[in-house]
């Protein structure tokens, strides 16, 4: 049982890591959102 949980957790952490890398590279959802807010104001 604990093996399944750790595998699931590893997959979740991997996905979170990819999302963070995309955000830091400036092509993520939040980066686009901040750019849109900055262009409006």
C-alpha cells in the first residue's frame, strides 16, 4: 500500500515540477495572466 502512495506522490511531484519550470520560463498560465494585467493597467 505504501508503495502505491509513494508512486502516486512521485508522479504528483513530477507534474508540479514541470508546471513550476514552465511558469519560470515565462510561458505559464500565471505569467500570461500577469502580463495581461500589466498591459491593462
